[in-house]
C-alpha cells in the first residue's frame, strides 16, 4: 500500500474533493499494477491509498506514485503542494506493544515523563517510532485581547511579526583578532517567557506599545486533543513500532529492560503496564515448537525402540533436530523471518519429519538382520527404497506446492506455510538419504535377538497381523460387498455433512485476547462530551470479569488489529481491553463481549462498535455492502434504506455506515465586491480567522533540550461564540475593518467526509457477526432481502469485504486442489509406470 496525504486546513470535504482529490486521482489512475485506489476527502485533508499487486517492488511503486503526484502538483493549491506526503503503508506501521504510564503526576508532568520515556524507547535498536497519546502538552500561549489590540490600532500581524523578528539567532561571520578567529553571533532567541511580554509591537507607534499591553503571555498547556486513561486513572499511552525484519522478541526484552530501569527512578505509585505485546504470541509459538520437537523426539524413539531397539530408534530420532537445523539454515538464507505462520508451519511439518527416516532405517535394519555387512546394508537398503521415499515426499510437496502461488494480500500471508513445509520436507528427505545411512553404516549393531526372545513390537505386530489377515481375506473374497459398503459409507458421510455441517467461514471464530469498544460520536462533538461517553462505557467494562487491563483513548481512532492508531478527531474514542491468559479465564472472552454488548444495548448519543483483534491476514467485515453512485445525498438515503432492510437479521451486530452528514459548521462567507473595495482578499480574511480561532504557530521556545510552540490567538473569552467570530476585525493599512462589513457568518451542516473507490463515490454499510453465527449464512440472508430493492439509475450495490476475500480464496484453492491432484497423479505414474494402477 502507498498513501498520499494532502492537508489543506479549513477546507470542506466537498472542496477537498474538487480541489485536491479528483486531480490526484486523475494522475494516480495511470500508475501501473494498482489493484484498488481508495480516497477520503475530509475536513482539511485528502488521503489516497493505492493497493498494489503483491508481485510489485514497493520501492518502484513508491517512486511511480511520487512521479504521478509531481505531475498533479501544478493543478493543486499552493498550500497543498508544499505539505503533501507520500509514503508506504506496511505491517511495520502496526504497534508491536503498548506501554501505558500512570501514577502520581499532574497532566503536564505525566506528558513530560511520557515524552522522556518515548525518547529512551526510540533509542532501542530496531524500534522504528513510538507514538504518544494522552496527557497535556505545554506551549507558550500568546492570548490576545482583541479590544485592546483595536484600541492601539494594531493587528494580529503586528504581534506575529514582533515574535518572528525577535526570536532569532543568526551567525555574523568571523573576526580575526591576534592569533584567533572569533565567531560573531547575534543571539536573540527567548530565554524566558517574560522576555516576550517586553516586546515592542510596532516600532512606528509612539509611545511604544508592548506585548503585555495587548496580550497575556504564559507558559501553559495546549488545548487537549486526546485523553488517555488506564482503568479510570489518567495516563499516557506509548505505541511502539519496530523496523521491518527486526527481532520482535529482542526488541520487547530491550524495551521492558528500559521500562524497569526507568520505573525504579520514578516516584512511588508510578505504574507501567505493557499491553498488546505481540512478542508473547511469538514466545508461545516458539515454546510450542520446542516442546513438540522434544516430545516428538521422545515418542519416536520410544515407539521405534519397541521394534528396532534403542540405538536404531535414535538414528531415526536424529532426523528431527538435523532436519530442523537444515530448515532454519535455508529459511535464513531466503530472508524469511520466524513469524507466526512460519512457526505454525514448522509445528505442522514436525510430524512428517521422521517418515522418510523410518522407512530407510527400518530397511537397513532388515538387511542387517539378513547377515549383510554394515556398509553394504546401508547402501543396498537405501537404494532399494530411495525411489519410493522420494516419490512419497514429492506427493506431499505437490499438495503444498500450488499454494505458493496464492495471489493477493491473503497469499502474501499464507505463502509462508507451503514454503516452510516444502523446505522442511526436502530437508528431511536429504537427511534420510544421506545422514541416516551414514549413521547406520557406522553405528548400527547386528541384531542379537533370537526367535525365543522377541521384542514387544514384534509380538504386537504379530497380533495385528492375526487380526488383519482374516479381514483382508474376507474383503478380497467379497469384493462387491466391500466396494459397495465403502461407496455407501462415503455417500452417508456426505449426507451427514450436508445435514450437520456448521457452514463455511474464512477464518474460525476463536476466543480473542484483545478486544475493543469503538465510540463514534457525531462529527464535531467536543472532546469533553466524548470523554463523558467513554466514562459511561468504562462503568460497564468494570463489570466484565477476566480482564487483565483496559485503556481508554479519547481522540483516537486506534486500529482494528492492534490499537494505538495515534491521534484522531475528538469525536472518536477507543477502549482497548486485554483479557487474562486463556488458562486463567473462568468465562469465554467471546461470551464476555456478548455480555458487554447486551449491557450497552440502551446506550444513546454515539455509535458503538464492539469488536476483537482479528487473526490472520487483513480482511474486511463479514458484511460489507458498497453503494456506488454519483450523488452523495442519494447514496446516504440508500444506505439508510439498506440498514433498515437488514437491521432485523438475527446475529447481525455493529451495523453502521460511513455516511456522515452532520458536521456542524460556522461559515464565514465574504462579499468579494465589498472586500475588494476595502482592499481585502479572501486570503486576508481566512488567515485572520485562522489565527484568531485556531491559533498560529509563530516560533519555538527552547528550554534545555526541549522545544515548545509559541502560539498566537485570541484569548478564550473572545473566541467562544458565534458573536465573537462576528466581532473579528481584519487589519489592513493601519485600520481594523470589522468582519461583518464585508462578510456574513451563518450556521450550516456539511459532510464529514467523502469516500471514493477507483474514482467513484461510495458509501459503505458494514456489520459484524455475533458469536455462534455463520457469516456466509447471514450475508446470504442480507443479499436475499436486498435483492428486490429498486435503486435510482446510476447506482448499484457491491458485496465486498470478507465475502469477496473468501470467494477469491475459494476460487484459487479449487484450482490449486486440481493442480495438486494432477501433480500427484504424475508422480504416481512415474513411480508405477502405469496410468491405471494409481
């Protein structure tokens, strides 16, 4: 994925679409190998995400996108051109762990401690970045009193110029004096906040007017854009991201070492909690692999000991560690890391490692019992079964081989499974054909057992043959009955599956370790109101058992997979929950999520989404309906109709759409003719309103190694209402011109965002599936209900998301199955020199 981000502060979504998004899409659609282009035009920004085919080199793709963006820049507004970003989105952007810091700190100190901790964690080798949310960030505030500013016939530009022109340090060259050269410096940067109060604003005014005459200067706090709490206590959250290809276990250990060291230096009561640590899952998989290797080795030796003796059983058991060692060498040479899929594949292949070694060692053992010498028995015994062993291994490799070519994002995740299994099987074949015969030739002992003293395995085999032989003879003498019975059993099994099967799903629904509650209040909701919603949800979460910890992030969109998605608009809130380990739970975490959903059923004021961490490759929601058309209002109406039609389907939860028409706006619209008569342009009005309301960052104040923004804007009492906005004046040539003399201010509502897919406007209706329900069955019911819906001309419905991924996976697996059968058939034909026998 490659993202293009274009900020344009204060621009409405409709204007962003026309001024920026469409022009970017015109150039970007010519980029080759793009599977899908998704754009979002929202208040003050435009994002375009391009999904490329997995076979594309991302460095080349990134350069092609940058070239296309450069082609589009001449048609874009100047402010957009200067601030655009183009970067790659990858799995390394997902946090590998979250660190939640809380304790006996005020909000400012909490943020400062979090920032210091952020710097230390970012120094850990392999850490890419650390995102910080929560607390209160300091800044130097220049709070202007507009009445006093007008009294002195000054404008906001005078205040900004005074700070910009004074807060500088410039080099003045060098002067040679005697034997030394002295560097000349003009240090002008502010050393204390008090210096700012003594600035003269306009040197042409007599008597001089100082900053303190028109503004309050303070080293205060920035208005809160995010709130973080852990179990109700104020906190800051650090989301740690690693570099691609780095060792996640080592990074986790190093980060925890830093945390332990820093925690020891903090006041009593300070607390650091690690959440969503992906290394824990990797550790469990590695431990599981180690346990399986050890248990497999012991079981193989134990079973073969009954038939071949202790020494010979050790020959076979040695195939496990040596095959694994060779597998790790090959995997490392190919640049494949030990991720979850690779570890699972190694565990899956572990049971097949000794198959070849058992056949070869047993055959060599048979030759030795016939009186052949060690070298001769190893050579003849290996040659005798080599073809069969190679053919047996090839049939398994042929079954997994087609999966290597699995297309799409799903294939990028799943290809490691067949690759690892194939490498492991090839390694075990090499060990069985070379290593095991050498061991047997050097160390296999001549059997001493006599007919009177048979091994337990021999007696067990004799008992089995006594039972098996009569059954085989009866089956051969009653071929018709035997074949008919087998066919009838096969038919009965298919019939039983048709009656009792639970349906098909892309990935099994398992008990999650991580879950979340996403709160989406109406666009424009203040952060204080979003926080009130979050506290209501916290009261319900407090009643859920088996929770290890939960964290609230107000002003955070999070991430469906891992959380820690960084800052977002204040109407978005995410509560992340981590359950205790599965063996310690008294209840199913899925059942607890359903219980929470029931407790919050009557919640009003915001839209709730209760979900869980998804396993496997990224997929869309189980129910994802894209409504495509040109008119956005019509799309919004259709989305409401779709939701009404499917809302009553049993098992459908978290039903929502991404159409948001409720963004509250105060529109300042200039009368261009009147403004021109007064010598003003729209930019003069926009920049004045921007500085007065949002504030303008005009410099940096340094204290030690820390930097703080210097922000100029109206004092809070002068920017708290629509009347205050109407009272704004625009300064031009020594005169303050009232805003209402050439512009109007009125309330309005607008779209919060406009989404487009491949150049078409789209509104998406999505939903999740409750525990115990089959997603395909519910999607089929939704499609049935919507089949008769009459849509306006030029509009249609597309069913995407998980169902689309499942259809693509099913289509590929069906082809892969046929190819695998054909390849296995070819191997068997070469083995038996016949078409009929296989």
